[in-house]
C-alpha cells in the first residue's frame, strides 16, 4: 500500500506542476501580446524578483517567437496536454505502460527545449525571466513525477479500472491535443484581432481628417432626393442647410448619427434641418438590399412602429418613438414595441394595431424607393448603400463624424465633429469658455 500511495502522490504532483506551468505560460502569453500592464500582482512581483530580471525584455527577444507566435502559447498548450493526461489517466499498470510512454517522451522533449531556453536566457540575454524559469522548473517537476510513477513489473495498482481502458486513454490524448491547438489558435486569433484594431485605428485617423472629409463631400455628385410632406422633419423649414437621413432603427451607427445630429441642431439653431427617411436593411419590406439576407431582421417592424407613431401622434409622436428606439435598440431586437411605446408616451395597443395597416406599409415602401442607388467602385452597376445614408445639401456625406481611436471601441469626438460641421456648413463654431 505504501507504493500505491507514493505513486498516487507523485501523480498529483504531476497534475499540480502541469497546471502551474500552464498558468505561468498563459501569463507570459498575455504579457507578450498586450504588454506588462496586463500582469497580475504575483506575476509582477515574480518578474521583478532580482536586479537583472525582466520578463518583458526576455519576451521581446527573437527567441521568444516561433512560427509567428509567442513560444509561451505553445508552452500553455503543452502543459494543458500533460495536465489532462495525468488528471484523467495518470497511473497505468505494467501491461499498459506504453500508454504512459508517450506522455513521458513528450515531457522529455519539453525538458530538452527548456534546457535550451535556459541556456539562451543566461548566456545570450542581458536579463533573465523569473516567470519563464518558474515554467521550466514546473516542466522538470512533471518529468520527475512521471519517472517516479513509471510502472515496473512488480508495481501495485490502486485500481485496474483506468489501465484496462485503452479507449479512455486515446480519448484523453485527443482531448489534450485539442487543448494544445486551442491555446495556439486562440493566440493566433488574438494577434490577428490586435493587428485588425491597429489597422482600424490607422484608417479612422486618416478618414477622420477634416480636410479630407470636406474635400470628398464637395466632390460628390448631386443627388435628387425628394422630400415629401409626410417625411418627419426636425429644424426650421427655412434653414439654410438640409440633411436627409436614410436610417434603420436597429443600426448602431444610425443611433450614433442621431445623437450627432441632435447636437448639431442645438449647436447651429435655425441653420440646419434634418429630414428622416426609412431604409430598413430587412428583406421583409426591402428587397433592394444586398446581400439578400436581412442585416437587421427587426428593421421593418421598427420602421412600422415609427410610422404608426407619426400617424397616431404626428411629428412629435414620431420623434419621441424615434429617440426611444435609438436609445433602446435592444428592445427592438426582442420585439418589445409595447415597452418602447410606453417610453415614448404612446398607447401600446393603438400603436401595434396601426403597425399592421396598409398605409404604414405604403409609406415605408415609398421611403425605401426614394433612397438613391450609388455606383459600385470599379463597376457600372449601382447598389443601394448601407445605413446610415446621409445626404447633406444634395451630396452624400459618407464621413459624418470624427472618431476617437486608441485600441478600444471608437467613439465620436463631439468637439471635433462640431468643428467639422462648422466647416462643411460655413458656420462659425462657438467654443465653450474656459472656467
């Protein structure tokens, strides 16, 4: 029994060491991908354990990468594979020792690689990485435990339940390999996502240049868009400038544009008029969109609700429901138009009854037909653009705001956006006075 207990204890040492190595490798991967600020307290303490230690410097060296990925990502998958094996199988009898041999051989290869990295760290680099060294030590501990639990001809097994099931052993190996690929694949996706965000930020920085936006708008062709008596309008009828908006209530960018236009009407009172037109990107009522799949599957229902509000309560009723839906787009997705009606101060039963009327459907179809088709770049074919489609003084304004960028979700820089519109409209911008 003493031999059984000692082998079982060594097995759990292997599990603990493999899990510790996996956690350490995951932390190293995070530091590599997102910088030292992502390190948790214990990692930060460990990486600064000595005057010549520095995990970030070691991870910046060319030896920290393999195949375009951090070596720590492969290490995370390697330790996960060993942890799964020793946790779910662990001990084998002498007859089935060859199932154990694969894990031992993988572990030996991993320790050989650890020796190489330790040699590089202490002979080629000016600093050393305590967290890296911690993971290498975990690797050697797993190897020591695996050696101690290797079954001999006279080894006593606590149970033959696991050892006799080769299918279980194969399933555990496949699960471990899947975990390995998961760690490597997730790291690859993280790298691609970070590259995509950097590209997006660079693009938005260029596309948000006021001179570029103004030049592009001034060179757009004139579009003949009819403004009909039934179209909801905000702003005075004699305003010098007119912005026609084709919008979908489920579209997040449409909600952002609605907030920008509200601020502009307040900033330039009497100078700008906003005309709203329906353009739901939903095949239920709009067969002009491409691709043929609905982009916002509740867009037509939301447009019906807004038009029903206009029929029941006029322009004021429309704008109240417009604002409620733009601020609560999640309620549109679940079809809770009764709650949206209450938020706008409208009777839910009357609204929902009017949404089904033919006159509401005809008005939405008319608005969709008013949307201009624009030429595709490099082609003679014309297509219906996406939303929001903003036409300022007869020309399409594709870039209608200046966005703040910096790795997170882009947000509208309202101060610079107001300055942009002041230039577009030829109006002075009043800056808030300093306190």
